[in-house]
């Protein structure tokens, strides 16, 4: 079971997109060394909000990162850019539920978190398969 954290926020007006990306690169380098780290995604919405999604192999390992993350300069730099009055955070455990299906509806999707490609559908995130071109 994965532990997922999502934060949605705005950055302070004096900071730029490029500055956020520089700090993000440093954070990702630090996170690669953390036990149980599975992934991090950063995106920006048209309304100016940003969203960070973190994935860990357990709640314990995600909590350890939260406790220790402020020792990294990139984290402190990025946090100084955030408008915390706009921040909303949510956490959940990602449970995979598989159901048998009778049609070919999902055969063109790659399931990142399960074995749904072998005759099952699930409630995990699915992504269209990328076709290789030559």
C-alpha cells in the first residue's frame, strides 16, 4: 500500500516559475536518497495554484521525510517561496482494488500500480500507453 501526500498552494508573487523549478530539482535529488521514496510530481494550474504529489511505500517513511526535510537547503528555499495561507494538504493510503471485467475497454492502457493489463480493471490511476515511433 502506498502513502500519498498532496499539497496545493500558490507561490508568493515575487517568485517565478523558474525559481520554483530550480528548488524542485534540489528537493528531488535529496528525496532520491530517502528510504521508501516512490515519486514526486509538481504541476501548475492555469489559476496560479501549484500541486505537489508525493508517494511513499509507507506512512512511516513519508512521516520521516516530513520530520527531516528541513535539513535540506532546497526544501527551505522552496518553502520560503510558498504562500502558506493558500495551502491545502491531504494524505491517503492508495489501496488497489481489482474487479473482473468482460470487455476490452482497458486493453490500451498501462496501469502503473497493478496488474490490470492481464484481464482486470482497477481504481488506480491509468495512463494511455505511449506508442513507440521509429
